[in-house]
C-alpha cells in the first residue's frame, strides 16, 4: 500500500473531527457566549449541512485544478476557519469560523477519496478508499470525546488549537510527501442528482439520512444528557464517551462482517430495527448505570454498523453509478447529522434533553420504512419482465 494514502487518511481525520468536536463542549460554549444549548447546537447543524451540499459543488467548480495544489489551498482555508473559531469573541464570529472550516473541509474530504483512488495501484484501490473512509468515520466518532476532554481541561477553544496544530503538520506532510496528482473529469451535479430518480437509490440514500439523523438527535447532545439525566460528572462522562467511541469503531467492522455473511438487505434491516430499539431503550435505563452502559454499548456499535452494508447495497443496485452513489451517500450522512442536531436542539429548547432519545428513536424507525421501500421497489415490474422473457423463450 502506497504510504501517501495514510497522509490522506490523516487529513480526512483532521477535517472530519471538527464536525462533532463541538458536541462535547456545547455547554461550555453556551455558558461563555451566553446562549442556549439549542443555539449552540446550530453550530453542528450548519457545519454538517455545508459538508453535505458544498462538497460535490466545489469538486465540479475546481475540476481542472491540479490536486496537490488544490489540497494545500483548502488546507490553508481550513486553518483560517479554525483560527477565526479560536479567536471568536461572539457567537456570530464563531458561526463564520464554522462556515469557513466546513466549506473547506467539504472539498478536502472528497479530494482525499478521489486522490486515494488515483494514487493506489488498481488492485489496492478499494482498500485505499476504505482507509481514507476509516479516517472519516473515526473522526466523527472520536471528535466529540476529544473535544470533551480538552474542553473540560483547558476551555472550549483548546480543541480547536489542537486542530490548528494538526492542520499545519498535515500541510507540511502534503507539501513534502505528496506528489502532483492530475485532475480527472468530474461528473456534473445534474447527472449525479439524476440518479435519485431511481426509487431504490433515492430511498436507500434516505435510509442513511434518517438513520444518522435519529442517532444525532441524541448523540449531539449526549453531554447534557449525561449531566442532567444520568447525573454524571467529569471522569464518568469521559469514560462514557471512550466506551461509546470504541463500540462505534468496532461496529463498523461488525456491519461489514454481517453484510458479507447475511447479505446487505438483511443486515440493513436488522441493524435499523435493533438500533431503533437501542435508542428507545436509553431513556428507560437511567435508573441503573450498569444497564445504561450496556444499552449505550449496543447503541454505539450499531451507530456505524449501517455504513458498510448500505454502501455495498448501493453498489449492488447501481454498479454503473457506484462512484456517484458513494459521494451522494456521504452527503446523505452529513445532511442527517445536520438535521438530527437541529431537531435535537428544538427538543431541548421546548422540552428537555431526556426526550431526545425518544425522538431519535422515532426518526430511526422511519429509516426502516425507507429501507423496505428501497428494497422492494420495482419488484412487480421486474417480475413481469421476467415472465415476459420466459414466455418469449418458450415460444422460441
């Protein structure tokens, strides 16, 4: 495996980490800037929304630029966004910093995936993309606990100081170790969106959107949940996040194994149903920390067990547009995080964080419906076509 792939993995980890790193320090930001938790949660929503919508657009706009140079430019912009974030005296300036960071990160994540495929030998291409994807998923899982630990120890700005230092190191790595990469023709946005006219594809992408949305309704506000509902403080909160992060990383592997052994469709349904039950159960385990941790581990493992079988499923139903579907699925994931954090903020503002688990479970229930629609769309027409072909064969 080309070692430059690991530079791309590190970049994807750093830029992806900023998305949810703020989730563990929402209360610190809210207190410092004198805003509500729901308003602080919008900082996650705007970041995820921009990641989902701006990335594909920037890939088309910058299609003719040499990839190493483009990476350096947007790493600098990402650095600038985090510098603005660290120095923000007001919510408005912090909001601007998040926008700059998200816009640059949206292109960098897509660039890393594309360059990984270009750099790697053909026989290692899938593995190279998988390594970069692992950096993205790990950043989303680990970003929040990292932010929590540093934020509680040194203040809410400390996690972003770490991001600045890591970004500078990644720029040095790209400059000295990454060779020039020629651009490849990009697929117009219109052609990418046109694939969503297929009901199986549309509802498959909707499943990812709803699944991650339901998850984020609770996970984006997990710190206030642990404090206000569970009564945890300091070390216990850090332990909860550490256990959750380990479970989530393991869950990605579990989803891949299940997909290979049970098939993608069956795995998607099993994970969605079990995940919904796990989130619903969270609120009913608060009387026992031991029982809560057991359910939390199941929730954590299942939270990222959907990704591998869903990506394989999308490739199965549309192999000719597999690259497009992976890009759209990445956007669906971030849209889900954006909307989930927004819904979670509304729930907190109007009720209490204790209800986030129930609302999140309801959203995940909807993903079961969309997955069923995707899997069984067009079966009747396919059956008719099959009978027609069989009749023609017999007549012949």
